[in-house]
C-alpha cells in the first residue's frame, strides 16, 4: 500500500511540477490588470505624503547599501582576495539579497494585507503571492541596473535584468509556500525575520567565501542562497563557480514547485475562511 502511494506520487510529480511553474505564469498573464492596480496602489501607499515621492523607492535601498558599505569598507576595511574590489563584490551581492529577503518576508503576510478585498468580492487569491516580487522588482531593479552598469558597463546592466528575472522565477515556489504557511502559522512571522538574518550572515555577501575557515566553507553547500550568490558573482564578475552552484538551487526549486502549488491550491478555500 505504501509503495503504491509513493509510486503514484512519483508518477504525478512531473505534471504537478509543470503546473507549479506554468500556473503562476498563467496567473500573471490572466490577472495582469489586477496586479497592475495592486502594484500601483502599493507604490502610492509607500510614497504618498512625502516630499520626494517616488524617488524614495530608489533612495531606500541606496541608503541601506551606503550604511553597510561605510561600515565594511571604511571601518572594518574588509578586502576581497583577487582583482575584484570589495565595493564591487558587496554591491553585486547585496542588491539581489535585498530583493530576495523582501520578497520572502512580504509573502508571509501578503494574504492578511489584502483580506478586506476578498471578503467583499470574488478575488483570485493565486495572484497575491506574485505581488511582493513585482513590488520588489520596481524598487530594486532600477538601482541594480544603474549599479551594475556603472561597475561593469552596458553588459552589466543587461546581466542585472537577467539576474533579477532568474531570481523571481526561482522564488516562485518559495513565495507560494510561505504565503500558505504565513496564513495558518502566525508565529512564523515572528521567527522568520531572525531566520533571514541568520541566512544573511551565513551567506558570503558581506565577505568572500575565502575568508571562512575550510570547515565552514564546506558547509556553504547546505545553503542554497550561497550558491545563488556564487552564480551572481560568477555572471557579473567572472568569479569561479562550480557545477554544484547550479545543481543545488535548481534541485530545491524543482522539489518545491509541485508541493508549493498543490498545497496553495488545496488550502485556498480554507484560507478564505481563516482570513
């Protein structure tokens, strides 16, 4: 009986994984007008009543990066072995990390933020986990394009767009999974910021991996975000990458596509009741 169950799961896994990838893309196309309205509403809410308006969308990540840069480059004087300057290494990793962390953290609460909308009308809940990545893209993509273009040249600006699009695709199953968990497990919202902080410090963003002791360096293979950062540095700065840097994040993505989409689909009626 157990073996039959596992065979059934395995046989359906490719189809469910394809649905987990194509389903959100289909929702993105079908609900594009709704997502545009929600995105516009989000930007207005963030900038209304301020003197600088939409400029704050660019200044906020810029000020965050400036504070870290001052601490690490001028106070702690961290250096990167090789030809890459520390500021280049830091900016190349920090901006994608800010994008990733905002998307993941926002997905935990996105269902509750818009609960008044689907209490009053029929609302496509599957569109909501896509919104955090769209908002984060509006905030961080222009900054990343400018920074990469300044540090690397026109080719760097194009690669910056590729990096954030690839990150958005990679984050799709994580976003849907966190949206469900955040809806039912309220305590997760209190714990997850700490988890993200730990991942941040355990990922070579503020420092190069060569600065870690060899024992700790081998443990980076357990951190998929470290592999993602290695790929970003490899693409933008020609730093060395390995086959494992490709395989491990890809494996996490493939394994989560089906469970995240199926769980969200089956939990949708219960989420409406809870919210």
